[in-house]
C-alpha cells in the first residue's frame, strides 16, 4: 500500500458514497447536489491517478456546466411531491442488475489487470495537447461540430414545445 | 499503486449508474444514472491510460472526448425533457406513452406558463 493507494481509497469512498446517495435520495434537488459531490470526487480520483488535465476538464465541464444544467432542469420540472422512484419490486430487480453489472465488470477488469502494483506513467499535459492537435485533430474538430449541432437542436426542441404551448 | 482499486471503483460506479437508470421514474434523475455510467467509462479509460501508456495518449484524449460528448448528450436530453414537461405537465417515465388529450391542453398550459 503506497500513499497514493490510501489517498485514492479515501477519494474513491467519497465518490462511491455520494453516487449511492445521488441515485437513492428521494428529494430531487438533494440527488442533484450529491451528483456534484460524486463528480467532484471523481475529478479528485483523476488527480490522484496523475491525469491533471482530465481532472480539470471534468471539474469545469461536469461540475461547472452539466450539473448546473441538471439542477436548473430539476427546479423547472418540479410538479408537486410526485413519486420519483419505481415500485419496491422494480427497485430490487434494478439493484440485482446493478450488482450483477458491478461483479461482472469488476471481475473482468481485475482479472485482466491483476492486483500487483504498477508504476503510474501516464502522458504529460504537453504530450496530451500535442496529440489532441496532432493525431486526434479530426475527431476533435468533429466534436466541435457535434457541440454546435447539439446546441442548435436543444434550442429548436425547447422552443418547439414553447410555440405549440402558446398556440393552444 | 495497484490498478485494481480504480477499476473496482469504476465497476461500482457502473453498477450504481445502472441501478439509477432502472430504478428512477423522474426523467432528470434517470439522467443522473447515465452520468454515473459515463463517469465509470471515463475512469476506466484514464486508469488504463495511466498504467499502460501508449504513444498517442489515447486514455486521456478519449476521456476528454467522452466528457464532451456527455455534455452534448445532456443538453439535448434536457431540451427533450423540458419539451415533455411543457406538453404533459410532468416528467414521469412510467406515465402513459400517448401525450395528453387535446381537451386537456389548457390545464397543462397552466403548468407551462410557470416555467417561462
């Protein structure tokens, strides 16, 4: 056990506990706020793993933008104290599927990589930047196109419901 | 450090995300489950990229791409959910598949005005 292992275990426990609370909390806004903790904890995990750039982007994009959007959507779609979870039988089935997913995925990944200690030798930020604008430049440009399309689509979809509402 | 720890956390996050997708009726809360699934995918990519590096830095770069695609996906999904809320007045995923009948529109438009 190195100090990195201990640090990762601590941050990972926070992430996992917040994720559990985010999917089980009955109060919708609290679930969204626990998602903030969980994704922020995940950024900490990336930091412990030595991927600083990914950690910062995760913090900026997820915690800064996506979760704020989710929180606004949760506040805008509040329609009284309706039930937010499915029936208990359905939830037990979902828990079984989730546990099966965890066991299968965890078993396969740990079997592939093993428990023995390895050196953390990821690429540096400079190298990542060179690769994004070198090898991966066309996927990168396509992604900017995708973001533009998503923006236009979101505005179109959201305002379509609006105009129909006004006509009614 | 041992790669098993982050990989087990990723497997746990994937299981929790699956539970969230299957056990939630509120559409936005179901999206939280999808976010956790994508987070698990990103954690696997970063872990593999850090422990067995390659010359193209695929692990980190692909995680950045996944984060970008997740942002685009959540924007469109929330727009669809907002349109659904305007026409139906609720975002319950176990509701009826057919939209509300035309004569019920005035009652729903009352809920729609609140959101403007």
